[in-house]
């Protein structure tokens, strides 16, 4: 399209604004055409449609931004071979065009996360160039609330701003554990780019990843989740299912609800002990037994309060562990015994992702844990199962179980807790076939 024709179509718009839009549109067309030419083929129909959309957008928008620098005279039908250098220039221009406005910076920053993505553009769907761990040093040249522009290996990349700090963090911490393991541990937080992470409402806390040491190391990570223990969690709501559909069974949240408590405070034992204290005691014992048997352990919490809701805990397990065991006690007072929350036999629920792809794995893990508990003499409730639509199950992409190891009336002495730890550890070994 010639410049005069473009101006004529613009009608009575001011010429200088029209010229700007024409240049920007032609730049967009040129960029796409150059990339098409670089692959040695003509522009496909869908690419021409995108150009048309770009044109329509430019006709109705005036954002006052500076024009994008033109990179050449390529037209939509231009088929000349584009050298690698020119193609790189084209890609660079695209990155500039999509970048948010940033405050100029010239400072040293450090990564304060594990497996942090380094991206080619300031978008969560941009290509990942590398992953960095806590303590990695970078030069920051640009800053916005969400993204930082950094220099990595002499090239410009982008990293989520919340995971960068100007003070060098401790790269690893060491946490004590019993037995023959040293228990080298590192804190890990929720990466907002992980699938389902955006559904979490409480996620500022950190879990701790322990590495088993010794010749018996299994190379498997077990997420041990001590139920409850998030102050303020009961006043926050999160979506029950990833797709927004309602719960199919009742419980602490009624059937038909689409949101549930982000994480409840738990019940109180008949002797006045909070459930969260006992689940933490069981979790710590299980951690030590698993480490001694060669399993790595992701501990969701090791204190009375960690600011991680049920979805955040589940997403951490999805991305960092091979299975997820959440420890709870039931709210009844009959010393009913242990059981796990199985996946309801409801077609709509079992066909919903990620449940559809993983519910059989959840059952396999639950059955193994029940067998382990039975083997050490722990009392069981019924057949060891109770069907329940849980937030944890609804978001889990690894074998995942909420296991109720007793209720308000159950013995939770040190001896009883140790027995539970042995039974659960035996169940893990059964599940992994060791």
C-alpha cells in the first residue's frame, strides 16, 4: 500500500498522526514479512489476517507512544532471503515493541528463588533462555513492577521483578535432621509462572526442600504437608476447581459451592491441642524417616505458621515433588481410625483436568499409605477410603492424597506419632516399589 493511498483512506485525520500510524503498520508488516521470508516461504493466510488486524488496531488507536524504528522495506509478499543478522535485528525489534515502560537502572541484583526463568521477552509465555537459582548475580538495566530487564551472558533478558533483590541472599540454609542424614535444605517459594499458581491467594511463605545423602538415595521427592497452620487463611476464599465448576460433594464446603476457604485453621483435640500442632509433629517424624530411607523431602511447613494456602501447597508439590501427602485428623470424636480422601465417582469430576489424568495415581498412593499404616497396627476406618471433592485433589498433577490419620479422640502421644511415621514411610516405599 502506498503512503498516499493510506492517507486518503484516513479521511480527515490529521496528517501527522496518519503518517505515524502508516509507518507503524508498515513496520509491523515488514517485521512479519521479514520473518516469513527468512523461512523461505510466502506469508500464509493466517499471517495476512494478523496484518489486517494490526491495521484495524492502528486505525482506532492513538496511544501517543513513539514510532517503532523501521527495520527495512520488506512487503507482505517479499520473498528475498533474509540473512541471520537481519533476522536477529527483526526479533530484537519485536522484543522492544512488546516491552513495558521501564525505569532505567544500572545496578547489581541477585536471584532470590529456585529455578527462576530467564525469558527472552517480558511475558510469561516468552521463550525461556535459562533457569537460575538463588544467589545468581545479574546486572539490571530496566525495572517495572512486574518485570526487570537484565544482562545475562552479555545479552538482554527479562526476569520477574519480585524474585530479584539488591542484597545478596543466602544461597542455601542447613536444617538439622535426625538419623544418618545431614539434611541440607533450601527454601523454595511459589513461582507465579507455574500452572495454577495464579489461583492461590496466600503464597508469601516458603517451603523447605531437604536432600537425602548416602548410598541409599532414591532420587524421589516426597512432599510432606502438615495440614493447616496458616494464620488468617480461613477468612480467604479460593476457587474450588481450576475450571470454576462447583464442588460435587459436601464437607467443610457445601456441594455446589464454587469457592472454598483458602486453608482452614483445623479442629481442636479433645484434650485442647490444636490439630495443626499434631499434624506438624507427624510431618517432622515422617520427614526424618523418609530422609533416613533415602527420599528427598519437600516440607511445606516446619513452624506454627506458613503463609501458603491449599492451592499454593499443591502447586509447590506439583512442580517440586514426585508425590504429595497432606496430613490431617478428622473432626469426629469416635477414634474412628485412619483413612484417605478418595476421588468421588462422579463423571463430571473425574473427567475434569487435572483430575482426569491423575485420579488413579491418587488412589494408588492412598491405598499404599493405608497398607503401610495397617502393617504397623494403626486402626483404620472402614476400607480406608472416604470420597471427597477436595481443593488439593482438584489441582494436583502428581500422585496426591489427603490422609486423615485419626480424629479428635485419637492418641497423639510421641509413641503414637512415631507409629504413624513408620506406617506412612512404609506406604511411600510400597508406592514407589522399593
